[in-house]
């Protein structure tokens, strides 16, 4: 039979843990881990760090030590892209030499053609001179025109034809040939200025006549005697 005791003399509570002490031990266990747990925790962290570093090192090592057969396709691709440009430059350099040879050939051919045209023009000029001496001014003018068709930059041909025009009474056409020489070929040409003065004299244009004489003297100060003799004959 269970006997009741007065609470003050009941000693059974001595056999049980105090609630306060239990709470204190619980807090200590939470704040200070035991040595086994601490070593385990550090080991996990170390293992994790080691694993991470090892993976990073592996990746880095993999980048530095790329096998030659792995990098070869990239280098080959780069070389394959760069080769056409090198070949293109070489091709352009090679093409330049035939082009220059062609230019030289063209220049040589043009030079030969020029010499041939000059030969033909010289023959027509001689024929024109012969006809002029005979007084055949129209025929001489035709010969000089044929010569000009071959050589268009000879002031002698234009001046000779201008004189034929003037002798034939075609003063304005003579002035045109003289103007071409003075404006395009030789602005100081004495014969062009004097034949131009002759044409204006035939047109009774004294103002332009005197103007031509003035420029003839200005550009040919050493030919005053020739100019005076020419003007004397015009009278």
C-alpha cells in the first residue's frame, strides 16, 4: 500500500535531475561541440576545399597542357583562312607583271605608230610645198590637210595651210589655223602672228592687224629685222 509522505520529507526528487541543470547542460552542448564532432566538421570542410581546388587545378591544367592534336584543327583552320589571302596577294603580284608588259608593248606599238604617221605626214608636207611653189594653193592646202590628219600637233602644218588659205583669199580660215597654233601649240610663234596680221590686212581690219604686229614684236624681240622686212612686203 502506497504510503503518503509529507512533501517536506519526500526525498524521491533527489533521484531525478534538476530541471535547471538539464537546461544548462543542453545549452552547453549546443554552444560547445564535442571534439569528435569538431574534428568531423573540419574534415568535411577540408575535404570540400581540397576537392574544389583539385577540380579547379584540373581545369587549369587542362587548359595549359592542351594536347597538340586538340589544338591542331584550330591552327589549321586559321592557316587555311590566311592562305587564300596570301595566295591572292601573290596572284595579284603575278598578274601585275603581265599587265606592265602589256603596257610596255602598247607604248612601243604607239611609238611605232607615231613614227609611221610622222613619215606619212612628212611626205604630204613635201607634196604641199611643191604645189605651193607652183602656185597651186588649193592643191597644196589639200596636201597639208592630209598631213594634219596624221599629225595634229605640228605647228608647221597649220601655218603652211594658213598661208595657202590666205593666198587663196580665204582670210578667216587662215586666221583659224593661226589661232589654233597660238592658243594650243605655241603662243609666241612668229610666223603665226605675222600670217594672222596678213589675214587681217586682207580683211582691212587695221586694229587687229596692229595688234598682231604688237604681239609679234613683244614675243620675238630678237626678230625685229625679219618683222620689218615682212611688213615692208605687205605694203
